[in-house]
């Protein structure tokens, strides 16, 4: 488990790792975009900046909504710990994901199988990190089962469904 001295999500080290996470995930999404939409006339740097801006805004908006919900229900210490753990795991996943993404950008041309494998690893690692976090907070979850299901539907699953619908329309 990831623990800091005070579980501060806005520690300078976490902010630095968030930028690595942002670059890493944006690079992966850019690789998918450039692989599947080869006939684009857009400047690659412009596309990467747009992807990074959209992804960064999405993550920060989700983070802000979770902080607001925690504040409304007077769960600030619990939500701060949860968000710190979630950010730490995602930053760690971003560090690991950066290496293959850079290899695909600078050395090898990615295949569809390699990109889907990388995406599968990303989804599985994110899923397992959330399972670890939920398992650690099991006592809090079992006492508030209805609110936990509501949280999962509203703040963990729904934003990705909405984002998928926005991209595919």
C-alpha cells in the first residue's frame, strides 16, 4: 500500500508524478489515435496537447467532484485518504506505462495487438488497484453499502461511459 506521512494528495511530489501520469496516459491515447486514424491532417503535437488537456481536465474534474462529495457528507479524512491512495496507484501505473509508450514512439511501430495488450494491462492494473483500495477500506464500505454502490455508479463508472459516448458520437 502507498502511504505518505500525512496522505496529502497535493504534495509537490504527487503533483510532479501526476504530470508524469498525465504524459504517460496521454501518450498511450495518442498512440491509439495515430494508429487507428492515420489519415488525419492534424499536427501531431497539436493532437497530443489536445489529448493531454482533455485527459487532465477529466481527471481533475473527477478528483474535484469526489472532494466535493466527501465534503458534503462530512467524510473529509476518509475521502482524502482514498483519493491519496487512488492518485498514488495511478501515478505508479503511469510510471510503468511510460516505458512501453516511449518505446513505441521512438523505437518500434506498435501493432494493434501490442496496443490492445498495453490497454488491457492498464485496465487490469487500474481494476486491481481499486480492489486493493476497496479491500483496505472494507470496514467503511460494509457499513455504508448503499452509498458505496451509489458512489461506484455515479463517480467511478458513469464518467467513463459518458466519455465513451462523447468520443464515439
